[in-house]
C-alpha cells in the first residue's frame, strides 16, 4: 500500500479559498464541511498557502475580527507538498516526521488534490475490510 501513488488515495474535490477571502469564510468552511485544512489558491489554481484548524487555534485574532481579516495575512506560506505520482509512503513519512495531517497535492504548482492521514487510514481499512456494515 505504501508503494501506491498518492493519486490513489488523495481527495480531488478540494475545498479552497483565495488569499483575499476572509478568515470568517475559512472558519465557516471548516465547520460546515467538517474539515481541518483549507488550501489557499490564486485564480489560476496556483497553491499559495494553507489555513488549518490549528492555525485558527493559535492565532491571536479575536473572533469579531474574522470578517475583516484576510486569509493572506494568516495563511501558512511555506508548504510541504506532494505530487500525484509520489508514493503514499512518502506522504506517510512527512506526516510522521513533521506531525502534519494533510499535504496539498500539486502538479506544476497547481493544486490537484489533498491527502490526509485519515485518507491513508481509510484507504487501507477499506482494502482490508471491503464489506463493512
């Protein structure tokens, strides 16, 4: 399983925001979609950052300021990424070494998916137990 490509387990329909969106929008997306990571992309699909639930937790921004705080001002800009052709084992190694739980998947700088530690666990579980419930 660890020798399969990231494309095998990644989510292709990624919820994203733009650098000009508000932190309020990010908060609503995280809550309403039960996700923990929102990649930040430009109009051309180029990945420029990420905002996570942990980022919101550690931010020194009052909730009342979320509607006026731009994503560009709080997003993480230095990113670890993988490509669709990278091995799942590579993603797992990054998860364990850096304590990350998600990696944007890019091709030529453009976001094409996201892979999380949960995606890897779910994929392995469904391979082992295809007839659940």
